[in-house]
C-alpha cells in the first residue's frame, strides 16, 4: 500500500501475537477508509478484499483475520454504515471480551503462585499485569521461545512492573515448570477440541498434564473456527534464524505454529467464561 509503510511492516511481523496484529490492522483499515471515503461502495469492497488477501497470505494461521473480514463484509453489504464505523463497533466488542478474559484469568492467580507463560500473548501479558495491579504478589517462569525470543521481551515487560521473572532456555522447559501452580498461554485459532499456538505449546500441554498443573488458554471469541487449519504449507520461517549460512546436506526446519489437542487440568477462558478441557 502506497504511503502505508505500517501495512508492509504488519505483513512481515513475526513476533507479535494475533490480537496485537489485529489491532494494527484495524488502525490501518480505519485510516485508509477514512482517507478514501469518497470511493464508491463497490470500490471499497474491492479494496477491502485486496487488503484481506494480503494479510491472510502473510498470516494464514490466525483465525482473527477471516473472522474480521466476514464481520466487516456482512455489515457493509447489509447496511449503509461506513467501514470505519463498522470497525469501531468490532473493536469495542473485542476490547470488552478481552477485558472479561483478563479479569477471569487474573482472578485465578493467588499470592505466592508461580505462573508459567510461553511466547508473548498480549492477553496473557494483560492478565499478569492486572493481577499485579490488584495487589497480588506472585512469580512468573518462562522460556526464551526461540528463534524469535518473544518471551525474552515478555520478561523485560513484566520486570518493569516489578514482577519477579525467571527466564529459562527452551530446553529447560520441564525445569521451568517444576514449581509452577498454573500456566497461561494464548492462541491464534481454536476449535472444539484443540487450538493453534507457538510451536512448543504442545510440549507444555503434555508436561502440565503429567505434572497435574492446570493450563489455561486465554482468548476471545474472535479466534474461534469450526475446524483446525488445513493448510500448513506456509508455516516455514527463515532458515537463517536457525543457521546463518547455507551448508550442503543440512536442511533447516523452522515452523512457527502447531496444533495442540486439549488434555489435562485447566481449560479455555473465552470472553471471560471458563470452559474445561
């Protein structure tokens, strides 16, 4: 998009979670369609389809984008509302649902708990900060989350709120979980029976099940889909993040996501409602 470098950045973004990327996309759409409100509704529909096509090409395993696109398209076709007005309504509903989940998740944390987290989910981050702001004193364990190291940035963020964070290497994940009372992760796509998250989350699920640690998947209904993703072909990230040089006879695999089947204690917290696995 000419004059919209933030859109190009959005397409290349790897570290941010689905909700963070969604809010960036909402801001871009609001700006674009506010500045181009003179376009006919047919022209706006074509442009929206084009922008959606690019973002889903870049982030095919994030359910939030097809759900947003359907919401806007349905409302735009069936009413005389502007796209910015429709987006603002979507944003308001989304914020309310996220806050409900944050309130529920933060209420699960008790003084003295050690909470395990993985990757850098914005809804998990908000839940941990909310618990601190409500006067709770607890500890957080996390692992670096290679190769992008999202959890390193999470640890830095939480430290600014005076939360005591223990940061482990990924291979020390079992050690990091040893004294934890509960675990929080986010998701980019969920269905009845499982969810998609950063690769490594499946191991967390199995370890939590084995150690009887309740694991909670924090989300909102905008990430709901009827089925798991079918096409994983584009989930290959740069080999250079693992091995800087190209060497004969070495193949590098750098997938970012995986599908996880629910098991063990805990459950999904969706729009503030806890649904046991």
